[in-house]
C-alpha cells in the first residue's frame, strides 16, 4: 500500500513539473500577403518562466531576443501581450518572403511560420532599342522579361488594330516573327498579369524597312565587336553584341566553344538572340541571363552569305582576362581585367625560339594595383640571365581560378652587366642566382663574371 502511495506521489510530481514547463502552443503555418500590406506572426507560450528566453529569427538571422532588438528595421516589431510574442512586419517587401522561427529555451522548442509575398508584376522589353529597325526578310526576336509573385502570365498584342501576323510565335515571354514584311511595322505591347495589383505593360515600336542597299553591288560579310573579352560576375546578366553587314542579307549564328547554339536546346537555356538594324549596319545581340561557370568561354559571331564567311570571337569569363604586356629594359608591365579581386600573378619565360615555358615564382597582388576592374603592375625581372633574349608570358588568378594567358607574348633582351649602372641590381642578380638557378645557370653566371673581370 505504501509503495503504491509513493509511486502515485512520484507520478503526480512529474505531471506537475511537466505542466510547469514552458511550451509553445501556437502551431506553425503559412501566411500569404500582398506587397505593402502588414502581417502578424503569433507565438503563444504557456508557463513562461524567468529562465525562458524567446527568440524570433528569419532563417538563421536573429531579429529579437525577448524584447531586445537585434535587427535594425523599423518595419519589424515585437509586440508582447501576456504570453503572446507576436512578430509584426509592416509594409511587407518582396524580400521579406522567408521562414520565420519562434523558439524558446528551457526547454528548447520552436515553431516555423512561412511567409509568402505576392508581388505585383513588372516588365521590360529587350532589346532596349526603341524604335527597333528590322530589314525586310529578316527574323525578328524580342523578349518580355517579367518579375512578380505568383509568376506573371505574359501576353503579346499589337496596338492599333492589326492582328499578329501568322508567322508570329510566342513562348516564355519571347515574341518571334519570321521573314518580316513591311506590314509587320507597328507598336507591340507586352502585358504581364498575376492578379496582384494592376497589370504591367511595356511597348516597343518595330519599323520594318526595305533593303536600303538594293542598288549596291553584292558584298561579302564583315563583322566586328567592341570587346574581345568581357569580365563578368557570377549571376550577372550580359549582352554580347557584334556588328555586321553584307549583301545579300547574311545568316548570323552564335557559336559557343565550337558548338553552334541551338536556342531550343536545354543546354542553352537562359540564352537569347536579338537583332537590330542601324543606319548602315546590323547588330546581333546574344543575351545571357544569370551567368554561371558553365557559361564561361568563347562566343563567336559568325556571319555568312554566298560570298563568304566572317567571324568575331568574344571571350566571357569570371576569371581574369588575358593580360596586356609591355616591356622596357628589364621592366615588365601588365594590366588585366577582373571583376573579382586578383590574388596572384604567374610570369612564364623562355629563351627565344624555345618551345617550353618556365615558371617564375608567384607574385602576390596588392589592393593598390586595382582601378575599377583593371589591375596593373610592373616588375623588374633582374633575375633573368644577362645578354640574352627572352619571351615572356603571364596569367592572373582570382577566387574562380587562373585566367587565360596574354593574347601574344612579348620579348625582352637583357643587357650585359657592363651596361647596367646600378650596382644594387647586379648584387640582386647574384643573390637570385645563388638561391634559384640550376647548376647550369650558376656555371654560366660564373663564366660571365670571369669574363667581366
């Protein structure tokens, strides 16, 4: 009997202790609000004690600890009423969409609310040339880029009454009209709607023009581009542009690392080709969205008609570009483009007409060498053997890896010692030979020194 009473007392004590423990009674749920509205995320706690700490977080970012502010944004407030710790977000922004966690200590427990923000649609048309000039018989491609949540629905219409031509197709916001005619001139409107706020609109005027060069003799293509290298940052959107002209009108293709780009292929998703006509030439524009490392490489604009083929290549990379090299005496100067900070340089050298490059030690880059996206530096190559002609190359490295070599090497002819007036430089050369040269180099150095004596 005494045993049963003791057990009952013990069990009752456990129940009392358990009832006294802090516990979150609110269940996590999902909230959907429109941009600009306010939202309240509840967190009710029973049996909260002095040792219990209440923490509100967005993901891993701490917003409030009890009622102490850790995130400086006046739109975020913690309102406490009795045991309810409510997180209030006013004038909700699109980037507020996230998972919000209310957690307590002693004992550890948490709930998660999911906030989804409805965002009104926004649109923009590419290319941003307005009006867009297109020659009769060419293919026209224009794209309506949209944003919003839920993802907006995109429709293309033509203002002023005329219907869309039968040759027009629309997919993923892209409007394509093949073999344009004079009747295709007009204003085209892109509309994006997602039932949040008002619909978004943008327009572009298309002017189809007759072949201005019909009276000219047929001509082979020419092609050019402003840049041969474009430095990029991961996630960036870029446009590659080549200018061209020919008679008859040429076929224009973009080639990536030797493969002709097929825009319907999933491998090239995120790439789009546009065309624009200027006064005396045309432009082909290759748009690349959300650059990834897989997009790094050579992009070749190939222009061809029955009279010939011309190409222009643009190198795109987040790694450092090919350095520009110059020499003056034993001084090597260079500049290199890189969006991300350059970490180090590597100088390569060889005797003239040799096939194999030798590597010199790495040279650490300094912040002082940076001017925007251009990194410049000079290095005195006193360690080269005197009286010889060298060929020099180099490359640079950033966080994404080593970049490409210079487009072409430079030559440097080192003077004999009797042509060098700076004794410190001679001593520096001797020190370098003592520490870095091979046996053959040391023997050569001694021979030259004896000759000078």
